[in-house]
């Protein structure tokens, strides 16, 4: 039986009550996201306009301007979300992963703590690198060498950056019990 979602620690975002600097950042953030409202980590960060702006800028660099193939990008996020059991992050990005064509069996394997059977060597290497980094806080020479050979230094740096940014997101979501629409608990 799925566990009940803990009570959220995130006060509602009421745009009209934000100071002018936060309201400007709020409007900028919702302009690049679906739904027309701030949710997830930005509902937390918006109380500090400078933090929200910096996180939005970093997120947009990797999300909108990154060079990683979309399936690889979403795979990294799902590995991070599962590692942290970040409900909202999984909720948002499992849908994105399906939209960009990440195999549903890969997604389900990650969700249920199983090693996926990959048909893509790139996805396999990214999965191994991301898991190793999260679990050991380092990357072995063998894993690093495979990733470097496959992606080159610049994309490898982007892979680690995406994992790091979405780890930050997961930590925010978990610490504040960010609400998931419909009180969904996809990772129970």
C-alpha cells in the first residue's frame, strides 16, 4: 500500500503578494514552463528572488540550451530522482522521459530499483556514470574513460552538471515536502 504524502512545507505562491523583484522572476520562470504557475523547487526559491533567478538561469542552461540528447538528459534526471526518492522530480520528468522516447521499460526498471536493459550504449554509460557518482560520490577511472571516449570532455561536464543541478532540485523538493499534483507518490 502506498504511503501517504507528508504535509507540504511549501506555502502557496500568490503572485500578487510577491515583491516586485520576485514577481518579475516569477513571470520569467512561468514563461518557459507549462501550467502557468510556479511549482516544484521554484515555489520554494521564489521567496528569495536572487536564488530563484540563479536557479532558473542554471536550469535553463541545461534544460533549454544544453547539448545532450533529450533521452540522455531525462535519463540522468530520473536516476537522480530515484536516488533521492524525489516524488515531484520523478512525477514531472517521467512524463518528459516518455515524451522524448526513453523506453518505458527503462523508466520502470529505474523506478523499481532494477538495472535497466538498455538498447543504447550512450544511455547505458550515462546510467552507470550517474549511479556511480551518486552512490560512491566519485567516478572510477574505467567509468570516466568510457564516458569521456563516448561523449568527449564538454558533454561529460554537462552530464555531471545535470546530475548535480537535479540533485540540488531533489534536495529542495524533499526537504520542503514539495507537493505533487493529486498527492501522487510514484516512487513508493
